[in-house]
């Protein structure tokens, strides 16, 4: 068949999303939609909805959503190309890939083949004479032979080109080995093995195919202790979780993922029966990793090393769970233990007890802050509030934000309005000398949530009402939306062109997972109440006021710096600009 876009449209016309999903989920009619238990997270009450007319699904529990291609990609952990091929075969459509698609597919296959050949080489080395030192190391660490085989552990022998020579003997050249990340080019010419003299941990994609490798030294002196092959078109470190392919079914069954820091921690978890464990590849968790995890888990437990570095990594990682709205708890291991050592010393039952006693994100951050500040003193209480301020301010859900303030007030024995006042000081510092123009300019703590809610309401109207969508094209710019997912969806909705009113075409313009989820939700949910145009116009006015307030906040910061630098000319200029902005804000508030 012809062009890629036309093929996708034809597949969507011929394939009934209800038929595809019904082979995985028991669905029952509910109004114009169908409902069932979500296949992507554990639940007892159905929250998974399918709209067969528009061709979309959405789960109100885990927020997974999309079209028939998204469903096949999620349920079978396939790439878009693989999902397209499967659905084309189902629809009886013969695919004729373009030259560009054929080249990209061929390139990816070559990289996958060389990664697989590299994994086979490393496994053979671990089993052979060259791997004796690595096997002794694994014995000393208590890694069972079954785990070594299950996770396809290997060994990269010392020497500059052992792997390269083996790959070349199989017909792979050094250039493709470099593209796959297993070889490095010399400035003077030629190539050498990226990993040498290391225990090898293959990193697999969700189809179980090796796409990259981690290597650990076998002694205590060599550095770095761990080294990963570089990022490639197959492997992006910040979008990959080690052992997710092995853990995903256990995660889906139980609903919870255990997140540890390193390879050995993950291996120990699986060896001791904690089959829902994944590792963050030894780095701070990213939003992409948590969103990937959210595809399979409805909650997570973070179990990092108990030393200072591990505690710091855990605290940094919590923010991305908040952004992804994936509930997370933190398990605190006693002493200076890491999960690997704790499991081998105390056993899986004790580890499970620690996980069961894990603290919710807010309680953990509060406990950590209380270690650093004396909550019996005024200054200590202020320090605790300051430490927790960013977590509270960044909470996107206003109910959660209000509960955080209540819990903190109870814990410290102070009034909630006092905490809100301190949060305003932390988030919107005032500048001495700003004058009366600054009064009333401080936003309430919940403004970030209020803006996000306003953006979502406007998007819901735009998705639900074609007339409003057309009326606002050209009058509203997507840049008024601050959330990246909101902005991408707004840009797709507010751009005229072929297929602009077709939900499938809209989906095709989106890359951000939040944008896809929101589009699916708004297509399936009931439209907002009230007159759609009036609701949209009020949302636009609110967003413009938010933008004006943000400009005020920026000028207040600049004014503070100018005041510190004693630059009176700059101070006067900023004060004039601030007065004008406050005038605009006053007009915007009075305008109906």
C-alpha cells in the first residue's frame, strides 16, 4: 500500500478497536462506551473505557490511553512499526514500506543482530576459561547459576579487541559495532572494545532483546566501578529500566513495582523471589522511566541504599513520581545496607516487612527534613517547611496539596495559614523597596494547580466542541499553555489542516504521553457543563492573568537583584514596568 499516513488511516478504518481489545479484556456496554478491568494495572472496580465510535481507550485509574495502535503497543510491548504490521495483517492490508522506512527498519535490525551477537559472545566467555575470575566473583556474591542464565550474564575478557574480532568473524564491521555502542573509535583510527575485563549485564528491551550492556569491574581498585555502553538508537538510558522485561508480569499481577538502584540489587531481588523488582541503572530516576513503569504499575516502592548517596538519590527520585502521579513509598533499610546485602543477610521475609513499612512520599521527606532540623525550635520548623515547600508547591493535585499542608501543620503544631504564609514567602520572595505596587501580587500556593486545572478545562472544551475549536484558532496560541503535554495537545487542536477534526489524525500529531492520555480522556469523558464558548473564554482570560502574574514574579526577582546591587536606575525602571503590569492585572480581573 502507499504512504505511511494513508496506511495508518486505512488500518484505523478497517480495524475495530473493540474487537482488538475484547481479546484481552472482558468488556460490557456502559452508555455509548464499553467498560472493563484495566489490563495495565491491578484493579477490582472497572475503570477502563473503550469508545468504539472514535476508536480510543482510556483508563481513569492509571491514565493509560490512546488509539488501537497504542493499545497493541502497550499490551504486547511492541514498537509502533510492529503494532502497525500486526494490525495491517489483521485487516488484510499489504504493506509496502517506503525507502526511508525500509532503511530505518534495516538499520535497527542490524543493530539488534550485533547486540545479540555481542551478548552471545559475553555469555560464552563467562562459561569458558576466560570467565573463571568472573564466576568466582559471582560465587562470592552468592549469585545463583539460574539467575546468571535467566539474566544472560556474561564476561568481557581483558584485551582491546576480543569482541571486535569475534564480531568481524561473523561478518559485522567495526562501524556498525560502534553504532551499536559495543565499540569505540580511536582518534588515530581503528576501534576497540567498549567493555573490557568486566562482568557483563545485558540490558534488554521489553521484547527481551539485548540493546545495551552494563559492565562491572571485578576488583576494588579499578574505576569506574560500573560502565554502560553509550546511548544509541536502540538504547536511551533515561528511558530504560533494568529487568523490566523480567518483572512486568509480576508488577501487573500485584500492581506494585519495587525500584532499586543497581544491577546486583535487581538480581538479588529476583533470586530471593521479589520478581517485581527493576533497577534505575544506577542514576537518578527520570520522568520517562517513571512513565514507562506506570504502564505496568499502579504504585511503586523505592528501595535505595541506606548510605548518604542512596538517601540523596531516593529524595531526588521522589519528585518525578509526583510529576508522573504514580503513588510511591520509600522503604528505609536499617544500618548502611543495600538491597543486595540486606536480602542475603536477612532474607526475603525481612525485606518484605521493610517494603510493607515503606513511608509515603510526604512522610519520608518530612522524616528526612526532621533529621536535619530541630522541630522543637522556631527556626527548625521554618527549615522543615522550607525543605518541603517545593514538594507541596509542585503537587499538581489541589487535594493532595491541601493534605500536605494539613499533615505538616499537625506534625509541627502550627496553624495551616502560617505554613501557607511561609510557602508564599519561599515561592514568591518580596523585594524591599517594591512599594505598594507589590501588595496583593503574591500568588496563593495552589496557583500552580489552579493553572494546570484551567489548562485542562480549556483543552477538554477544545476536544469536545468543534465549533469552539474553530473559533479559537488564530485567537489563542499554544504557548499560553505551560505544561509540555498540554502545550503539545493544544498545538494539535489549534492547528488547521487536513484531518484537523479527525481524532485519529490528532493522535498522530502527538508524541508526549501526557498529551495522548489527555486526548483519550477528553474524548471518552462527558463534556464540561455550561456554555462551551463562555467556559473557553473564561479559561483564556484566566490563563492570560496567570501569564501576567508570572511576568510580575519575574520582575520582582529582577528587582530584588537590582536592589542588592544598589542599581537605582535599574530599580526605578523595573518599578515603572511593574506598575504597568499591575494595572494590566487589575483590568484583567475586572473584565468579565
